[in-house]
C-alpha cells in the first residue's frame, strides 16, 4: 500500500486544532496590536520590508522588523498586513524555511516581484483605501514600483514617517548597539581619511553639475571614507551612520558616545576648518538635510543606497542622481596597498581552508562530522589566523 509522507515541520492550517511546527512563532497578538495602530492612523494596508534605512544586505537585530512581526528569519522578504489578511513574499531560497517559521495567520507568496505585491493589495484592500509604508525603509526604485502597481486604482499610497511596527514592538525592541566604533590602523588603509575627503571634493569640483554636497547613506561608504569600523551588524564591520560632505564642511551623523578616544581625536584633529568633522546625532539627518536643501545647493547621491524618505526631502531641481555615490565608486578602486592587503588576507584564508580540507579527509570517514560541527571547525581555523575579525557571513554548510 502507498505510504503517505507526513511532515511535522510545516503548519497544517486545515487541522483541528491547528498544527504549528516547533519553529513557528505565534504572531496573533503582534498582528492584533499592529492592526489597532493601523486603524488609529487610517491605514488599510501596511507594507513591511526586510531592509534597514541604509539598504543593507544584512541588518541588526533592532532593525529586524519583518522577523519580529512574522517569525520569518530569512534575509529577504516583504510582508503586507491588512485588517483581515497578512501575507509574506520571499524567494525560492527561503520557501521551506518560511513554511517552518510562519504560523497560520500568514499566506506565503512564492514570488518577490513588487508587481505581485501590488496586485495582492489591489484585491485585498477596499476601494478608496490607504496603503502605507515607512519611506525611510524603502529604496527609490521600490517606492516607484509600488506607485506604478497601484496606479489606476482608487487606492492611495502614502509615506508615513511614524513606523507602525516599531510602535507595536514597543519596549521589547532591541536597543541600539553600544559597542565601540574604532579607527582602522593606518597600515591597512593606504590613505588617510583626509586624503579621501580631498579626493571626493575634487570629484565634486570637476563634475559638470558642480554639486555642493555628497550625501552618504550606505554604511560601508561612511566606514570607508573615515577609516572607521564597528560591529553593529553581524559579519559586517560597519556602524549605523550617515554623512553629508560639502565643499567646506563635513557632518557625520552617528552616536558620538560610541566613538573610541582615538577615533574622536582623528575626526576632530582638523577643527576648526574644512577638515573638521562635525559630529551630529544619528537621528537628526532628516532635519539637517531639510535645512540644507532650502539653500542654493546641489546634492549628489547614489540612488542604490538612498531611501525614498531622504530622497524626497531634496527638491528635484537640487538633486544630482547617479546609481552610486562618488564615495562608492572611489571605494571600488583599490590602491596598491589595499591590493597587497587583500592578497595577504586571501593567503591566510587559503591556509585555513587547506587545513579544513585535510581535517575533513581524515575525520569524515570516522563518521563524526556533521554540517554544524564542520562549520564550527572552519570558523575556529579562520579565527586562529592573524588579524581575523571573524567570517564574512554565516557558514552555508551542506553535504552530498
């Protein structure tokens, strides 16, 4: 007789009582709280992304709004919540994981296109309804694609600067990182931050539009420009910050108390003057930018890392848009010293990988290695190498 396969790691929402797999999170109370807040704001559908305000590939626990709301911990996805429905969109890498982590409040949508999200919203939201999102968590392109998807319907897409998930999360939301932001030793950089700033200002001067400022939203842009590093995000040596670099001033928006003594001294060494870094509170970037944009200025930005919220602050005639900022393109070209450092790092990593392959050859036949212990072992071998700051992403370990 045919044997029916049964899986106990995915939900069965037709069972009575409902069956939830062990990894699923009960999101009923969280959704109820969010829906109450949505009603207060007159919102009929709320879109929640997996990104942070810097379009980072990886994010900190404090920024993991999608994970808290849905229980889904994959690195890419979008959720939409209405008063009576909730759906999650993610790509094929995460379908099995989503089946294990979502509860029966959620519909899993096996696609990632913004058009499909828009079509779902058009069906799920009543006529004349309001569709909202936090504009500081969405790219310019994503905002435009939602706008196109809802065009011609009676629905209104409007940005709401109050983040409704943060309100629902409340005091359970993780605190911002308090770890130290430190200076990268000069032997690893090849050029000082003052030389880098001078190079970017020279590019501004040479550009046909003669921009008066460059806005940096990508976390690696600010980290590279000032030769600073942090650990706000696992596997990424960055810290939450923005930079507004003008012809004569430098504004760094960051939690000042986290800067090491050496980092702070380095940034303030040119004060007063055009190489003095003015330290501003991280949360003040919008206010500062709005004030700056009222003047006779042109702001150069990279659209790949700038959110719609910041982009929308600057009048269009005062914008110089390119896919990547001049800092990102400068960072992409490694000087001779950086190239030497890269090669040396790869040699050290190759030693760790060769040690690992030798260990596998000896240990696997004994039947004592699984994917998890194997991943732990290569991490230990890498940590043992000089200058190691840990792996660049969590091990993706597989067999067969």
